[in-house]
């Protein structure tokens, strides 16, 4: 990587049992990757735009682990073996070859050697940091709750029919966390006026949620996929956050995080 490249992961350590994972807010590209992308790819349309700003300050003491590189470099929420998260459904892989609309994004697709290099330089450091923070938090509290923060456009026919609900809660069909984490999160979303939600719908949690969520070992993981219509002025460039929408949404997200923090003592392994 060049001297001006950011570190692949940014970490803010806190003393809460809550860890916020942010694998898809980064927009940095190595020059070689930028040059290999086509014009469509360079739009970076599949970024989780402004999610790190949306959650900022909602839970003082929460630890954050954020990838700075874009998911087109390599997707930090896919497993290194590139197994499909949703067999039989359209999705994107470890290094996406198309965007979420199914449109090719590369002028020159990366070969196996290039992908291995990206795994070592970007994917591995992100997950090393996430593992280290989970271990640190669990050692402090005897429990760690990983809340993986995501967003996506509300209409993407290539991936799903119709309009996506506002709150998409993923717990790998209830296997990645204690039941009360799922039910508490869903109850808060159900009370949020003007918003709708689903549990383990189209998005059941990515590799991060499924891999790290080990409730019997005191590590719980839940993914929140927000429809971008809940917080962006428009689901199109320049992908700006709406202060008005964020002001409506943030109290509900904060309530979720505080409630999960309050649950932590009863979940100690």
C-alpha cells in the first residue's frame, strides 16, 4: 500500500459491552483498484453511506471497529472462502464482480493472486481487530455484544422484490445471539412510529454475524440493515445524510443500543 493509504481499520475502544462493527462505510481504494474499475464501479454506489455518522455518539463507551477500504476492494462481511450467504439468491461475493443492480463494475476483474493479496492486506487486518476487541470486551464484561451496522437502498430488484422494510434485523435465524437480544431489538423497532421492520427477512446477517455470534461462549451478534430511505436525502448521489430524517431515526437506534447494553449483565457466560 502507498504511504498515503489509511490504515485498513479504525478502532475506537470503549468500556461498554457493545461493539459496533462498520465493515461497509469505507470509501478508500488503492490506485490499482480504482484503475481496474469501470465508470460504474467508480461510483461506489453500494457503500453504506454515512452509517458511521448516523451512529456516532449514540452510546458513549461503545467500541467501534470500522473498515476504511471500500467493499469493492474486498468485502469484510464475506467469509474468506467466499461461500454464498444466500444460496439460490442473487448476492455479491468476497470481491464483487457486479454492483447490487447486477451490472459489471470492472474493466479488469481481479485474479486469484490479487484476491489473496487483498485478503491479507485488508480483510485479515479488519477481522484481526474485530476478534481482538471482542476478546477484550468479553474479558472485561464476561460477555460481548457485536452490533453490525449496515444500510442499503430500499429498492433493488436484482436483490429483492418491492420495498425493503426500514429496519432489517438479522440474527442468522436466531442462532447468533440470545433470544432476548432479538426480541428486545424487534420490540423497539415495532414501537417506532412511521417505521416498519422485519426479523430474519431478506437479510439474516452477514458472515460477521454468523461467524462471531457464539451465544454459548458469551459472544452475541446481531446485524441491523437500515433502508437508506430512513436517513439519506435521496438514495442517489451525492448520498447525503438528511438531518431531519436522522433526527427521527437516531433516538430509536440509541434506544436499541442502550437496551442491549442493559441486557448484557444477564447474558454473562
